[in-house]
């Protein structure tokens, strides 16, 4: 392998439960399928650019694929729940990267870079602080427990609502990857890429905490 080659994670990371004041991120399970389906069954206009299953069978497959990625060490998926336990949506860590450094070794058992994504929320939970707190919990864990150097966040370039939300978090726009991946509407999407890197994290953390302050 050449220096800086990214190799897949070969050891499944420990499951996490991340608890805040508004939200609880708990390891995704098949038992969450009914709650996820209920969260996805109200107003679906905001899911236009996001893959959110709309039937029990499709939601079951969605969860099974996420769990398969978790078992392979490719992701850590969560059910996004309210503090009272109501299922509001889903999110995950994905594209978990372990870098090979110039000495030919990995430097840590933890990831060097991750993506936060696959995120969707029931309409009633949007613009409520839930997403902001969930991102704060996940970014804090990524930077302060794992010690990552970079967190990627991306979205369909047409999804102006999602792009605005990402920018409010404090992530920096890096550009658009053209014809990057399948789109939720069945076409091929351009992807707007954003990131937070380690030197930026203190300012981003402060911004998120201020947004959540009473």
C-alpha cells in the first residue's frame, strides 16, 4: 500500500448511545422499524431529496442494510429519539476511514476521518433543536473521543434546506461533486460537500452550544 491509503475498518467500533437534553441517539435495531415508519409517514415533502422508506418492508430492508454495514465496520447507525423515547428519525457515522501513515502503520484504533450523514427527521422534529443537538453529540464524540482529523457532511446539491442546515452548523463548503451518486428521486445527483476539520472544531462546538442555549 502507498502512504495515506485509506483502508476499511476491520474491527467493529463499540456501539454508542449519545444522550443530550433533547435527543437520545441509540444503536439502531430492528425493533425501531415501527417507530421509524411512523416518523416517516407524516408530511413527506421534506424527504424529496433524501431516501426515507415509506413501507414496513422497505424500512425493514433499510435497517437490515444499516446493521450489515455496522457488522462490517463501515458504519455506526443510530435511531434518533426524543428524550422521552419517541423515535424521530435516523442518522449514522459512515465512511469510517483508517489512514496508513508514511511509516506504513495506522496510528490509532479509532478512525482518522468519518462522515456524519444518512440523516432524516420527522417533520415535527425539524427546526426544533433536535438536529443541532444530535450533530453536537456526534461531532463531540468524533473529535474528542475518537480524535478524528476530519468529519464530512454532504447532501444532494439541490437540497437547499439541507445545505442551509449544514452551513448553520458551521461546516465549510468544499464544492460540488458532479454525477456523484444515485439520487433519492431515481436520478443521478450532484453532491454538495462540506467538512469540519480538527482546528475548526472548537469554534463549531461553541456555535452549536450557543444555538442550543435557552
